[in-house]
């Protein structure tokens, strides 16, 4: 979403969603030239009961 907004990384960033802060974290990482999600070990959907790592797991990492 941040990439689509064409935010330049220099002007103040405003999070219109006012949720968990994910957009602000991603914007901060972008402004520091850190790849989004690089610090993430897993995704929430991987904890779903019907998630099958044999189907999706290898495609993610």
C-alpha cells in the first residue's frame, strides 16, 4: 500500500487506518531503505488449522 501511495519517504507519513501500526512500521522501514518483511519469520496464516506447509511453505521462503 505504501508503494502504491507513491510516498517519497521524506514527507510526513499519515496512517489513515489507525490500526496496529503496520503501515507506519513499513513506512519507517522504507524510509531507512530496509526491505519490508525482512525481519519477519512467519505469517499469521501459517498458524491456521488447515494451512498445509507442503503446499505453500516452500513457495514463501
